[in-house]
């Protein structure tokens, strides 16, 4: 039985984790490797790091933190933000990341998905897509951190990305993101029904119930940032509750650190 | 010293990191001619990618004969993910290719699953007790998987895993060769504990 995954997302700028609300009022929150280890201890199944300074593309010297995270973290992690070519993707994987996520660059150059997946394997390529609702059952793809319409339909884009070899879809609803009022479950359902790969739901988590709704809508994993950073939702409590409500969850034994 | 076989199939750094966390020294080996090859206590064969290209790479770098001889001498060997599959008799991936033939069975594409690849945390059902690793756990005993092909349960199966209607070998053991279809090095503290028990079981 495959369990559903809980994925905290950390924003990184200049090699430090930053916390903020919708990219505003950013505060230094700590060292990526230390925070990664804390989330692993709390029971996170996987982590996603988004470099919001987009230094992944421009300043390769700023990537030492990826290797430091890998030294501390023994669960899978994805790194994204500003990756524009397959050599950057390969470098991030060689530093110890399990997956890279592609967003704006893949919209501009869809063949990037194929090049990355043939170089690194589909399992290492996550397509991050920011979706804006344009009507009932219709969403448009947004690029540049969700600020600019790409002029393409969400469902046709995710299908195309899968045919090019992406191994997972990280689906963020721009409408829900930052609201703390729940995931866009209709969007999750539509994407999950359209693609043969796992779907990670993102945007809108505010309380435990929202995660339950995402999984019942077909999400394989649910990602959140602020509720975990600010402690409104505790991962171990969340997983225990979801498990008791019939969602298969990985629950790691207490005292698992003994002897390690 | 533990040798990590590097044959160009995926990132092996994280296996070394996990061993380091357990206090075990490891060295990445490009070729069996590496001077370190003579002083190894155990070999790890990791791997991500496709079976035929991985096998071709092992053969061309001289690893296939080195590994076969290593196994014949019953020395400790751990295969992870594709590295475990390579230790089987063969695979149907990309046509039919031969493996190293330690574990019984032919690797085949998983059938009966809702989605492929099989990505995420799944449970093990132990078929044969694995010493030191059978303590009861309060929750689901999960490990991290990423694969589309698997080994049907056979002679050397120690644990199986099921996803939708597909059941495959998730742990195999033959003599002092152990294979994991999942990634113990990415399976949290539980995975590290399993790796630690594996080293004890292998007498390393």
C-alpha cells in the first residue's frame, strides 16, 4: 500500500531559508540543512526547496547549501527555482538532490523536460505548474512566480509535460495560495484524472482538514509552507489524524534516532 | 572500507552519506582496478536508470566479472534499486538482457498499478525473518521506492511489497548478497536502521 506524502516547502534566498507571506516581509528563518533535519525528525516524507532568488540559474556558487542539505537529510528532496538548462539540473542532482523542479523555463522550452528526463531519468524531473482559474473547470498556466499568464491551458500543458517525460506534477493553485482556506480540490481532481504520474497538491493549506480534502480529491502528496513554518499544523499530529481518517500515512517509530 | 561501485548510473553520493552517518567509511570506485578494491570489506551496487545501459556499463568497465567473482567467494554485497535488479538473472526492460544471476528471477515491468513509476513510501511484508530488523513498529513500516520494473517473488525473496495489484520482491537475499528495491539511504531513520542491521547481518 503506497502511502500519501506530506511535503513541507522551504523558500531559499542566498543560501538561507526565508519565511514570509506571499514573498513579502521575508525574514531569515535559518540554515537549510538544520531546518531540513528538523522536518525529517517531525515526520516529513519529502522536502521541496525553492530558490526564490533564482540563483540556481545565475550563480552556481550559491549551491553549496544543496550539498549541506544532502549531508543531513535521509529523505528525498527536490530543488527548484530558476533552472533553465539540463546542465544546471544535473549539477543540482550531483550535489545530492533527488529531483529538480522545472517551471517557467519548461513553458518557454518544453523540450527541456525531455532533455532533463533523458539525462537524469523521469523520476528526477518534477514539473511545477502554477494554475489560475479562468472559469468552471478551466485553468490557465501562469509563469514568473505566478505573475504572468503563459497563454496555455493547464490540462493540455500537464499532459504534454508527461508525454515529454516528467515524473511528477507539483500543482500550485494561484487562487488558493496564501489564503489558508484549502486546496483547489476541483483543480487537483482535474489534473489527477489527466496525467499518469503522481500529483503533488500545493496552495491553500490552513488546517488538517484541507490535507484530507486534497487526498480525497486524488492528490498523491500535499505540499504546504507557512502552516508548517509557523507551527499552525504539526506534521506528526497531522499524519496521525489523517491516518485515523483512512488516509495511508508513513508513521515513523518514536525513538527512531536510537543508535544512529 | 566499503566500496561504492560507480558505473555512471545515477547519483551514489547519498549512499555514502548514509553510511557515513552510521560511522562507516566508504569510497567511490570507478573501476575494479582502483587500488582500494583490494581492501574492501563490502561492496555496494547502487543505480538508477535503465537495465540494459547499466549492464553494458558494468561489463565495459570490468565490473561484471569482478562482482561475479566477489559473489562466488561469498563476500558481502548490497544492491540497491537498479543495483538489485542487475543481480537477477535478467530483465525484459528494453528487450531481453542478461543480469549477473545471483538472485533468481527476471525483472519485468510492474503490471496492475494505477500509476507508474511506483514513487513514494510503501510497506514491506517480511516473508523470511531478517535478523535484527523484526522489532514491531507502531505505525506503517515504510521505505522510499522509485521504480517501474520489479522482480516477481521467487526463491531469494525476503520481503515483498504490493502496490495496487502488483506484488514484487522488495528485499532479496542469497548467501551474503542482499538486495533492496527501495532506497534505504532515502528512507529516513528507519532506512538508516535497516542499513545498520544489514551491515551486522553481513558481518561487516
